[in-house]
C-alpha cells in the first residue's frame, strides 16, 4: 500500500473524529438538559480517544512505515451510555424537532461515514495492526450509531404521536 494513501486515510479519520468531537461538544454546551449534556460530553470524550489513537498511529507510520500494536479496549461504560441515552428522562428532555434532535440526525450521518471509511480501510489493508485498528474503530462507531438510531426512532415516534400523525 502506498504510504500516501495510508497517511491520507489517517488524516481523513482524524478530521472526521475532530468533527464528531466538535459537534458533540457544541450540543453539550448548548443543551438545557443536564442528562443530555452528560451524554454528549461522554461522546465528545470518546471521539477524543479516537483522535489520540489515530494520531499515535499517524506518527508511528510516518516514522517507521508501520503501525504500532495497540491495546484496544471496549469503550468503558458503553452500556451505561446506552442506558443513559435511551432513558425516558432524556427522551422527554429532547424535543423531537428541536436542536438536540437535529444534532442527533447529523451525528448519525457522521457515524455512518466513519463506519464506512473504517470498514473499507480494514478490508483493503494487508497490515494486521492497521486492520485491527480500523475494525475496532468501526465497531466502536457502530455502537454510537446504534444508540443514536434508536434514540432518533423514539424521538420521531414521539413527534408523530404528539402531532396525531398515527393512523389510529
């Protein structure tokens, strides 16, 4: 694999993670709900972990043409985040047509793009450490994606119910 392609993928990944961190941080800053703030703060911190992982790999690859073997771990508190995101209080605090809901929709798109980039790169590479890194990142983003999709679905149904969009 050409060095340029590898570093370009890493740079693109770092940019995507920074954008996610910025979005999540801005939502945390703007929301009026403490519970919603906690969720988006946690997600922004997770994106920062991704940035750090990717940055270390970028430096390693630039210096040696190889990826460092990383001790990749499951996101701490992933189940706690899912429970927090899907709690009735959070769903009540988020207006299905408000700022937070719009941010959730944008975040779904960002997570989808991240998953696509990481999964594609994991399939392309012949470097075992690089493959492991991108598989791990894709799976971590899939966790975020799944939670956001579920929350978006429930918020949409709430809007439908509140506006009598149901056919019954």
